[in-house]
């Protein structure tokens, strides 16, 4: 994975919510062209922006892998011969699943 940029674009002191945008070197658009996502910092036990960024980086990395893969997919693969294929593989350790991103706060019409 390439370098990731995480940009804090809005905060709400009352709800302790931080809104970010994120992109990587492989992202097709500028960071500002992607929708924002909101996090409540009380879920992360942080008190500085650096701690916050460190805590959300694994989750953002996962989202970026998925988003960048979809954006950069240009090959039309012929899957018609895949029926019946079986494989036995070793499982991989995964991070604890986290809540999906909440798009909002940048649009005053969105209610969290």
C-alpha cells in the first residue's frame, strides 16, 4: 500500500466528532473530492490529533484498499470458467471489525 493522507476537515466539540477525508497515492481523485467520514473520538480514547490519526489508520487503510481497488480495476476478467473451482487456504488474522464510516457533518442536512 502506498502512503495515506488523512485530513481533518471538520470537528464538532459538543458531540466530540471529528470529520476526515482520506486518500492514497493510488487514489484516482484528490483528497477533497472524496466524501468525508465522521468519527466520535470517545470511541478511541484519544486526546490529540496525532493519537486520533494513529488509532484510525488501520481502519482507514482497510477502507482505502477496498476503494482504491474498485477505482483502479480496469481489467474485464472472464470468470465463466471459474464454476466449481475449490481452494484450501490458511486463514489470516484480521483486525477487530469496526463500524462502517458515517458520511456527514459536511452537509448540514445529515443527521447522525
